[in-house]
């Protein structure tokens, strides 16, 4: 942001937007000690947000047990690359979680899972909050839509869902899941899953 640090400073950018959320977090919190749940949360964040950072993404916020991140698109040529970074991060997050779950199972601890939505769109990227506390974030319809995509993963039983705007930037053979009404979106939205069943829940 080139030193823009005041509330209200910002700019409209195009980006791949990542929104992932931990599965069954309420049940986990109720069944574990506070210390054990915090350890589980950190393992989840290391698996998901850690994958974003290692694949050229920017983690903006931890919203409870959700991760909001972006992969900026600086030119039309960059769109495919940013989407590729995002899907590689998603696959890395799945591999990270599988490794974590193997270790957790060996300790007799409950396993962890997540849902993930990926979308491409324009968002307002900047400082929001109150004068005493501001933070960088992204806002706008595209940011809302990616959160709705993540929520849909629970309904369709798939871990990763992407929008048509995301899928159109890559030549992969996407699995068309269907068209769904998303809250706040005027018309049904075509939804896709990664190829080779990579986005299916175990």
C-alpha cells in the first residue's frame, strides 16, 4: 500500500480470493481442553495459511477459525499464474492436513478438516476499522461470494469449490458441480471442483 496507513486508505485491485474455514470447530472446542483446542487451531492455520504464504499468497485476516487471503493479479497475463498459485496452495494445504492428521491420530486426538472457496474478482483492498484499531482487509461483493462458496462445500460434500471466474483462467478439466443460489448474488452461480477429485472430503 506504499505507506498508506490511515483508516480509509485503499485501492481497488483484482485478485484471487481464498476463504477457508475449519470443519466442526464448535464440536472440537466443546470436546477438548482450551490448550488442546488452541494447539489444533494452530495446526490448522499452519496447514492452510502456511500453504498460502509458501505459494505467493498474502494472508489478510484470521476470522475466528477462518483464513482470508489473496493472490494479487497485476495483469491479465498474471491471472492464470495467480490461480495456479492458489490451487497449488490448496493442494499443499490438503497434504499438510493429511500429515497433521496422521500425527494427531497416532496421539489419539481427533482429526481436522477444512472447506475452501476460491474466486477471482475486484475487491477494495485497504484499511478498515475504528480510529484506534485499523487493519488491512478486502471488502466487496467478490469477497462475500468466496465466503458463500466455502459455505457451499458443506452442502455438496466437497472440500474445495471454485467459481467460474476462477476456473476460466486455467485449462484444467474442472468438475462442474452445478449452479447454486448464493446469498447476496442476483443469479445462480456455476460452481466447479478441482479435477481428479482433489477437492473431495475424505
